[in-house]
């Protein structure tokens, strides 16, 4: 929920946490998000989504240039960022990966 707030997905400045929690509970109620851990007060501590939904979200995010995910070093070495890229996620099986990322606004 904090990531949603930081990204600006929750707009009501007076009730950011309450609105984010309502969104989360709505997704849980629709079985789009599953609770994996609860905190001591009974609230959501950790959650996950099903693999098929995760794959759909990744493909939709790529289609709309919302997020591009790179998973191998080879992909990173030939990556050319589209001008309207909003987010880039890099997964590496290597322990350390040194990269330089430059975002230039035109």
C-alpha cells in the first residue's frame, strides 16, 4: 500500500492509508490478491497474486509502456529505452550487477 501511495495511485491526501487499505481489501475480496501473512492486529502483512494474473499484468504493463522488465544480462546489454518509459525493472541472477541508467527528458 505504501508503494501505491508513493507512486501516486492513491489521490486523497487526507486519507492516503485508509484509501490504500480499501483498495487492497477490494482486491482481496475479488480474489485478485491473496493474503499470505497477517499482522498481529489481523491486517494484511504480505500478499501475492496468482501466476496467470501476474503474467497478464506484466504483458499489459509492457504494452502500455508502463513497465519494462529485463531478466537477463544479455537483454540489458542491447536494451534501448523507449522515450515514454515510466519504469524499468531489472532482475539478475548475478550477485552484483553494475549499470548506469540515464533518463533524459526532452
